């Protein structure tokens, strides 16, 4: 799933920051890396996924 999201040219359609790894957050290839992923999850009110 992560590779499919990475290959997606329209990340608005598949919100790749919502894809989590089996053992934690996983990676994030957009600018800012995992810090951007954490910001987006908090911004959406999905901070519960960060536990």
C-alpha cells in the first residue's frame, strides 16, 4: 500500500499520510518527512493514530 501511495501523482485522492506502518507511523516521502505526517494527522484531529 505504501508504494502505491508513493506512486500516486494526486495524493489528495489517496491521503498517504493516513497510511500507517505495521509497527508505527511508517515513513512519509513528502517534504518534511515524518514531521509533516505528524502535523497533518494532528491538524485533522487524528492525533489518536500517533499513540
